[in-house]
């Protein structure tokens, strides 16, 4: 992801403004919608990265797409666009979400398993994960049948791999040395 340091700085500035103006939830919703539009619309992504479309035209397009946004979000997007940094908007929105959750003590984790886990198993895994983390867990569950069995937990920059596929690969590497 290019320009991640710049995106983090812009996100921090927007976050501070949102907190100062007591609009954190509104701005967070705006940034989530921006990410949704970016993920679901290839044309939006093309407009963001197009050097042919001038800034004023992009601001007009963004106004049509994001007309329901709070004034702070609109002014922020316009400023970023005037500074020719509109290609960073998805990264800024993502960093805004990451920094907001960190400020609230929310730790996003992803629990990947070969099959959908029952509540008791999921609770046991999450209790062990919670013991090593300060904050509240925000769990995203995924099913990946290629794991064969077991699970993988991803949180921040850590990964715990207790999958059968991983154990088979480790065994294979040890046997072929």
C-alpha cells in the first residue's frame, strides 16, 4: 500500500478534528462509506487515480457521490483533492478506522477456521486471545477449507497458526531437509 505514512498523518489530523468537533461517529461512518464505494466501484478507483481528470472535476464528482457527508468530511476530501492526494483517500479512510479503534481500545482480530466454529470452541479460543491483549476484541470470522482443520488468529502484526495444513507443511519441511 503506497503512501501509508502520509495516509496515517492525514487520518490522524482528521481524527483529531472529528474528536474536537464531537463528530467522531459521523466522520467514521463517512470514511466507512468511502471505503465501501472504493471497494465496490472500479470507476471510482479509476477517477481517484486518473491524472487526466483535473481536481475541480474530481471535487464535483465526489460531491455527487458523497453529497450526504458531513461538512467536515466534505471539506477534508476537497482539501486532499486540491492538494492532488485524492489517490490516498482509501488509505486515509482505512487509517482513520485503525486509529479510531486503537484510541477506543478496540483490537481487531481475524479468526480463520476450516469449518464454522461452534460457540463453545469460539469462546475458548477468544478467551485465550483476550488474555494476551489489552482492549476489547473485534472479531471477524472467516472459513478457509484449505486449512484442513484447526484455526489461524491474526491480530495486529501477529499470527497464531494452529491449522492442520501448517502442521503438515512444517512436518514436510523437517522430513525433506
